[in-house]
């Protein structure tokens, strides 16, 4: 198994933009996070640099600007983070984690049907 990529909460904000908009120039990431989080441009650029060093982002120069692509998919990051949460907080007991999450969440009727369908498949 690959080493877990540690992405901070702030770095997740950058990754969300890159996953949504790739390829995305640094200036767009900076602008969106200034509007959304009121972060200084240098803060965002530092986060981008960290993600490049962690190999979470791929960088390519296009003229005078730099474009960024994710090197890791959102699904892969979510898998790694949920596995880490399961191990650290729930002692590797997925049932306990799911019960906790279901009790805390509000679901649409469609989501409830999907959960029921998944549980029924598990019983078979």
C-alpha cells in the first residue's frame, strides 16, 4: 500500500479547486480562495508549493503562467482519509463509524433509498 498522503485542511481547499477546474492557473486558485476564505495570496501560493512538493499536484508552465493538475484523484484521497479516520477514531470498526455517521447526517429520500439498497445487497 502507498504511503498515506497527509493533506492539511487548508490544502484540501486548494485541492478541491484543482479537482474541479484542472488544469487551473495559480492565479485562479489564489483569486477563489481570497474571495471564499479571505486568504492572502502568499498563503495560497505556499499551500500550492507544499502540494507540489508532496506530489499531490503536477505543475506545467504555459507561457508566463503555471497550470496545475491533480496527481492524485479526489476518490483516492477520500479513500485514504476515510481509512485513516476508521483506524484512528473507530478502531477499524466500519460498522461503528457508519452508525455514527448515519445518526449525525440528514438524508434526502433518494439517499435513504440508496443506503437501503446497499444494505440489502450486503445481506445477500
